[in-house]
C-alpha cells in the first residue's frame, strides 16, 4: 500500500511538473514575440523622406564591438511601446559610428577617420558634440538640427520618457527634471 502511494505521488509530481514546464516554455516564447519593430532607415533615405514629410530623426549610434549597444537593441529598441512610438513620431536611423563611406548631411560631407585600429565617421563625432560614446542616441529636429545626444545604455522604462520628451516638443518649454517628475501623472 505504501509503495502504491509513493508511486502514485511520484507520478503526480512528474505529470504536474511536465505541464508546468510546458506552460513556462509557452509563456517565455510569447513574451519574446513583438508585433511591432522599428523600421530603420539610412541617413540618405531619411533626408529624402524628410523633404516630403517633416519629422524628427532619432539616430542609434553604435559599433559592432559594443556590447551595451546589443543589449539596448534587445531590451530597449525591441520594446513594443518604444518601437510603436518611434515609428510614429520619428524617422529612425541605425548608424555604425565606424561607417567607412562618406555621409552627406545638411550639405556637408563627413568622412571616415582612421584612428589607431578603430576609426570613426566624422558625422558621428559631429552629432555627439565631439563625445563619442556607445551606445548613443541622437535626437534631430525637423530642420535637421541636433537637439540632444544621449550617451549610454537606456532601459526601456526610462527611454520611453526620453523619446516622448523630444518627440512631443516638451524640451522646448519644460526642463527635463520637471518633465520627469510629472511624467505619467
């Protein structure tokens, strides 16, 4: 009788564990699905698009070797709320700071500069105000003027505040600290 009870108990544990494992696997798969992704453009595409319809530009400045850039792609730019907002209010550009071809922006040509093994494109240096740091996100207004570069990894919950601050023109009339305190109220 004891043996039957032990076998029955172990069988129940095994069965419930396998159902729980399947449920967890399904929820993990579902949480990785995103129905909205950012539609990234090149600088040239954005300049042409901006001629037809004026929008702000957001530039994700990265390098291939930057670990935090990859984390930001996975955790921040993959966030559905952020992707939806950026696609609606900005022309998004993903730009390798070490891009070797010339970039023409605002009638100025920017070139690649070799620098001790790893170089940079002068455009990346210009839009970050001379402070190359990765990842960096640069906000540019509808008239192609740099509003603000933001350096370093940004978590999704903080980054949504930043994209809305610039996207909805709060930066023109409200200091960041006041905006941040009142965000969501």
